[in-house]
C-alpha cells in the first residue's frame, strides 16, 4: 500500500499517545450523533443511500469505540482488531449492495431536497473528523482503518449530493440506488485494504516471535 512507503506501517510502531485517544472520542461522538440524524432523515426521505450512510456512521462509531479499547494493548491486538473490522466492513458492503439491488426493483422515488441537505451536513461532520485524524493516517493497520473509514465516508457524502441532484433532475429513484451501490463497493475495497495490511502485520509479528530465543 502506498501509505507504507515511508515505513510508517511498521508493526513495531510506538503506541498512540493521549492526543489520539481524545481525537477518537471526538470522532465517536460526532459519528453517533450523525447516525441519529441520518437514520431519521433516511426514513423520512425514503432514501436507500441515506440509509446506507446512516448505518455507516453507526459502524464508524463502533470502530472508534473498538479502537479506543485496544489503544493500550500490544500491536498484535490492534492488528487483530483491524482484521475483525475489515471483515465487518466487507459484510456491511455486501449487505448494502444487496439492499440497493433489492430496492432498485421497487420504483420508489426519494425526497431529493432532504437528501441534499442531510448529505451536506454529513460531509461537514466527516470533514471535521478527517481533519482531526489526518495526522494519524499512516499509522498501523488499526489507525489506518479509522482513516480509511472517514475518507470513504466523505466520498460517499459527495455521491449522495450528486444522487440528490440526479433524483431532483430526473424524478426517478435510480440515482439513489446507484449511489448506495457505489458506497457498498467503496466499503468492500476499504475492507480488502485493511485485511491485507492487518494480515501482513500479524505475519510479521508471528515471524518475529518465532525468531526469539527460547528461555
């Protein structure tokens, strides 16, 4: 992965400091609040892309909670947590993709104005979180997974804005379905990245352990 070119993905990296813990707490609160806003708005607007984004906010809040739990643990445990989160992200991507395909046959037209307003608010929230996390984007697999989640969320927010414009302009629901599918594919791609890096760190830790002299 390109972020590892500088060597910052080394498994022996120093554990995160107190500043990173505070950033994670702020990110957790922001994401959980936005989950509440988007889940209500998605139901009111009848938008599957907003629904997908709301569940994504909830998943990110859970990710930050897990990250806070493993901060004080050894690198191997942070890599294991990242591996588990990668699997969950992959499952979420498949779920959203299936849901989008299923609703695509119903012909429902969501409320474009609600989609637009909420997606702008979500973009601002994710932008604030991304700014807080930027300094930690090249850490170990667990730290990188947190960064990837936020980065992909911002891309997803822009896509929802475009979907809102598409629904408004066409009077059809297919832009909403298309965006939900894109978000699912982004989740699958990020999950693959996280799993690959976490597995590499776990192998590196196992090899280091195997090379230690017996006591």
